[in-house]
C-alpha cells in the first residue's frame, strides 16, 4: 500500500503560481515601429495595444505575487 501511495502522489497536478515574463522588444524593434504609421498598418497597431495591455496585466500579476 505505501508503494501505491508514493506512485499516486507523483501524479498530482503541478501548481504554477508564478507569472510569465513579458519579453522586452528592445531598441531595434522600437526603431522599426517608428517607421510604421497608423495609416499603413491599423490592424498591427490595434494588436500592439492588446500586447501592451497584456504587459500591464503581467506587471500587476508580478506585483500581486511579489515576483521580481
């Protein structure tokens, strides 16, 4: 019986309490984005707005979970 309990305990789901890390674009990406106007790529800029919202939410997650 103890062997079975040991085996079953290894099947427990893993709890992930950390927040994912948002990748930083960097200077080269910023330079490229300055060349693209809203008129040229409105869908891209809308998507960038959603990505920025994700970045903000990840920062809140890190702050609330005391991750640095």
